[in-house]
C-alpha cells in the first residue's frame, strides 16, 4: 500500500497551517518521520493481512472525479468486519491514497 500512498501530501495535511512556515528541511524531516510512524503503527497489522480477509465494496463515485473513496471491509480473526476507507486523489503519477479511515471498534 505504501508505494501508492501520497505520504508527502498526507503529512502536509497533518501539519496543517504549520506546513507553510516550515523550512524545506523541516518538511523533509516531518515527512520521513510521518512515514516511519505509519510503518511502526500499521506495519505489523499489514504483515498479518491476507487477501481473503478483504472485501472491496462497490464504487459510488464518478471516474472523472479528482478524488475518490474506495470503501472496503476487513474481516478480523473473530469474524467481525471492520470498515476501511481509502481516499485517493489524482496526481500526475496516477491515483494516490492520502487518507486511510478505519472505523473504531471495540474488542
């Protein structure tokens, strides 16, 4: 997933108005830290992921839209399904995700 995740854009959104006042070096360091944080927080879960647990839901947007949300469900070990949405945007390189939304659940 990470090769298709627009880490720089997502980091810019996280930093908000502070992005404008950050130096290029500060921005670079923040993007790298953000990327490493994503790896630490989601890496283990992704290693345990198997494709048979993922269900992509029907697309509800228009192909020409600049942004799109791909809705999916991931089945946990106990059988419950967790909604996971990926928000993508068109870039010169193609569609790239910049937001991952996982519905909170109780174990």
